C-alpha cells in the first residue's frame, strides 16, 4: 500500500512540474515577440508588435473567418503607425489615458474618448490596470 502512495506522489509531482514549465514557456514566447495589444471581449482584435519592426494584427471570434494582416510599425510623437504590407494602408493609433490606464485608440476616435467603452480601447495584454475597467 505504501508503494502505491509513493507512485501517486511521484506522478503528482511530475504533473506539477510539467504544468509549471508550460506556463513559463507561454510567457517567454509572448515576451520574445514584443508588445501585444488587445481590444474587446468575446470578439477581439489584437496586434503583436515584433521587435524587428513588423506586426501581425488579427480579428478573433468564434464564428468569423480568420482575418489577419501583417506589415511594419513605428512610433512617432505619441502615435503608433501600422503600415499594412499589402496596399500600404496606414492605421494611426494614439496613446491615451483611459480611466487611469494606458491605451491606444484610432486617431479618428480620440475626440470621442469620453464616450468610448473599455472594449473600444486597445490595452497591453495582461495589463492589470485594464482588467478592473
């Protein structure tokens, strides 16, 4: 009977170690690719700013077709400019303070900032400030 208990403890220990290492790997992968910004709940859009100056943006929802865009990014005087690789369309996002949290909003929506909902603002992924909104 004590041998069975020892085996159970050993298996439990291995599973605990494996789950911890998986969490660490996921976190390192996100940090390696640069900044990640997310907007919305349920239907979300996000973009990953890679350290090499490229980005990938995507719209995510359960029933929508996968929509992904790539291009280059750069910061200019409090603005983030995303330039699509196809068609050279530029998306300009402005850095804002929204209810005390740092966020990004499309430049055209800045005048109506007080009327926006938290789901309209891009926040850094895992930003503790934005979770409370």
